């Protein structure tokens, strides 16, 4: 049943331009990393593209701070998750540049 | 706002346009076939599974007959371990990085006694967020029966350089597993 449920996604993925999807992710994660660095946030993810995957991880002060950040995100239509104090954000095909703008606008609030 | 614009969970569930409609159709098709009072269930289920396997073979460029299915990453690792010849790992080290998927590490820890191997976990350097490839290489000798490489870490998104790691592992004669969960279908390996 898991295979049946996954097939629509796999069929969709097979029809996409993989290079374009990767480029979109690189552009969006690059923007997030650049702003996080400027703000002095504790980036957990390597900076060079060749050394990282499609996610950006930022270490916050505590697991509680991470959960509070996620709650604040939800209020503005942003959806991410956390593992302990580490926030994980991974943009993809449906993520828009405007959505990245909203995420970036929320980053300064993570410095506390 | 759930229009997808602020969706940043591609390391987890993921999204694509029309997902609700496509998934609803697929589940509806499954229900109609599986609930029918005829004998068409297994042909349908097996054909869907075969198509699923073929889609994955295309993503990872795997030859026909080399791919099977599992319910989770950890179950897949368990299947690999239990498929090895008897005593293949006895007296050997199993090498894994400290930033691997936690449930994989939990599984390997628990299976040491049963399979007779010693789990050797390469640690993160002090203050580091990922295990350096060179540290994994330094710990990888000919006594390593199995090495599990995490291609992209779920805790940092650090991407290991697979080429040199796999080449080294082959020289050492190790069985090499690569956890591709966080990058399959997106990043390219060496």
C-alpha cells in the first residue's frame, strides 16, 4: 500500500527537470544561508554547495526555543521542523521566493 | 496559509502540485481493487509494486533485479544485515559515523552481540556539527566488515564525498551501505 501511495509522487518526480529543481533549492538555501550568516545565527550546515544537501539547519538556544520558533512560523504560514534545538528548513518545488522572503524576515527573531 | 509557499519540509514528507488529488485517486483505485469480490487483487498490487521499484531504479540508476522494498530506512538496514552470509561480521568491526540516522545507530548497537561484531562509531570533532570524511577514512581498516556511510546527514545536511569513501571501502574489502534518504533524487553523487 505504501508503494501505491508513493507512486503519484514518483510519477510526478520522473516528469520534472531535475536540474531545475536542484537549482531552485540551491538558490533558496543560498539566500537563507547568506542572511543567517549576516545575522550571526549558529548555522549547522556547511556553506559550500558541494558539501551540503538540500536543507539548512540552524542551532537555536534550546529545544524550547526551536518549538517556539516553529509555532511563530506556523502563524505566518511557514512550515519547518526541529530536532532538539536544531531548526531544519528544506525548500522545494512548491516553496516560493515569497515564502523564502517570509522565512528570512523571521530570522532576526531567532537571535534571542 | 497552506498554499505551499512557506513549505520547508522537503527533508520530511515533501510536497508536489496536485498531491491531494493524485493521492486520493491512487487510494481510491486501491480501495476499488482491493475491495472487489473478484481475483484481481494480487496482480494489481504486484504490478504497482513493480512500477514503484522501477521508478526507484531510475532515480538511483540501479540495474534490474537489484532493488527491493522496505518499510523504513532502519528496516532496510536490518534486511541488509540479516541477508549477509552467516558469521560474515563475526569478529569484525561495523563502522558508522556519529551523525548517522539515530535509529540506524540504535539498531546496530542492539545487534552487536547477536552478530558478533563490534560497533565502532566515528565521533564528531569537538564543536563540530558533522563527522569529517577524513575521520571516517582514518578509522576504516581491513577489519571493517560493514561500513554505513550517510550521504547527507539529517542533522546537518552535510554531504559526504562518496567517491573516495567507497573507493577506500572497496580496497578494505568491506560491505558498504550508503544511506541516501536525504538526497536521493536531488543531489548527484560522484
